C-alpha cells in the first residue's frame, strides 16, 4: 500500500505475496504478523515508516521511513534483514519513494514521475519508466515470474492504466478503464487479470491482461465512494473472487466465476443487453456482488485480501455446490479481522467473523513470558 494519512494510528499496511504474512507501521515502528495464526513474528520500535514490504516469508524487508528523523528519510529505501536486525543495502533517490514492490527476481520503486526496475539479487538497475504525475504512488504488481506485470496510471484526467512486463522490460498494453482518474488497481497474483476503480468508485472493471479486453464490470453502488483496496483471490489459473473495501465501511465480494457465468449469459442474451453501449450496459450488469455492511466505521481506511478459497463439489454432478473464502481485513484504526465468506450455487451468501484482535496492543509470546 502507498503512504497513508497520519490521522490514523496505522501509517501503512501490507500483506506479503502469498498473503501468509502482514506488516503494519505506526509512529513508533513496525510489526510483522503471521496471517494464519496471528502470531507477532517481529517488531522494531525505531520510528515511523511509510512503507514496509515483505518478500514472502523470508527475512528480507523493504522499508522506507516517514521522514520524522534524519535517519528515516522518505527518499531512502532500506533492504532490511529481520534475522540480524541490520540493513543489507540502502538506496537513496532524488524524491520521496511512494511505493515499493518486489518478488524473487525484481524490485520496483515508484516515485512521483518515475518508476525504477531493479534486479532483486544484484540490485542492478534494469529500466526506468517515465510516468504521469502519480502523487499517491498508485501501482499494482503480480509477483508470479511467469506473468510478472506492473500496472501504473497512464493519465491524470481519465482512468487509463499502463501495464508493463517486468521480466521482459517492455510495455505490454495500455487500458482505458474509466472516464475518471484511477483510485485503485490490483493484479491477480499470476498476472491474468487486472481490476480497476476510478475516483467515482461506483464501477469496478476487470480486464484480461493478455488481450487488454474487458471481462467483467461490477457496480459497487449507486453513490460515489472511495475505493480503499482491491484484491483478487489466490489462484493458479483464473481467480474466482475479487474483494474491495470502500469509505462506506463495507467489504465487497464480486464473483468472477462461481455464480457469474449463468447471470452474464442472461444479460448478453437479452435484447437491451445486446444493443446498449458499454457505458449503459454497466448499469445492467448482474449483481454478482455480496456485501458485508458496517465491517468498519464509515470513513476509516481498510485493506482486505482473500487469503484462501475452497470449492465444495456437488456429489451428484461435476459442478461445485458451494464456495468458501477466507477474507482478512486490516483497519487503519488498528484492528485485524478475519471472516469466512460462503456462497452456494443459488448465489446465496453468508459472512461469519472468525477472529479479531488489536494490532496496536498485541504483545508477542516472548514478551508475555518475560
């Protein structure tokens, strides 16, 4: 995630590439948690950080300070080893770092008007991408080496997105997704799909990256809302679920495969659906959309990921009878929540809160026993 307003106790929050770990930072330092167990794995109280990014479950972190003290400049990227609690390498840039993404082969550093691509192992600079002014450091990254893409805003006046192939070091395509500027972008972990939301926040669109064609269009709501986060469910092939959080305080789940095909066919076969342009057709899209209302107080920033999806087969046929997903939520006022979302083949859904704890007051087991 990019830097956030200091009005929240949590300055930044992120999950690692497979959502097995999460990181948060506050004005005092940062903490690393195991997403599966909630165990506090590492903490360091040395000041405020605006970026804390993990490399899977390894000891490597990419961290950027908030600038509240000279040693924690927002222009300095530190590659940090949690095993030794020591920096491995530091890199200084001319302007503030707005976002960092990495996998086992590539390190991406996003500045306001430039994005740098490095080899993760040698830290050799491989390419520099000139961008439109990107004040929020908006970007998306698919960590799979087979479909490793980077998405960046391509316009400041409309919702166009540049998709860049990070392994081949070349532009892949440009997608005109919205009429208004972008507010949120995400790529599926294997680089198959890209989802976008504009500053209006009413429509979320999903495009197939390989062909730059629109696959889904979902209406989040009738009234404008700020989309705080977008996240696809993990999948080796095509993701089934897209999760979103918004300033309304709700968590939204959109079905891409489980209950969608039948309703999409109904729309495309209808007379109006076949003749209306896409901008009007969006309003007719089926509501393959499930909402957990008031998960967070309205206006409080939040970040949700789908950590796991299980499909339950129908014993009498080859089709699936239900789908169950684990949805993890970080709220910037300091809480972690985990829900089980269930949906059956009739498109009926339910939510259950499985666990919740305060990220700010959480004490490690070693501290409890001392």
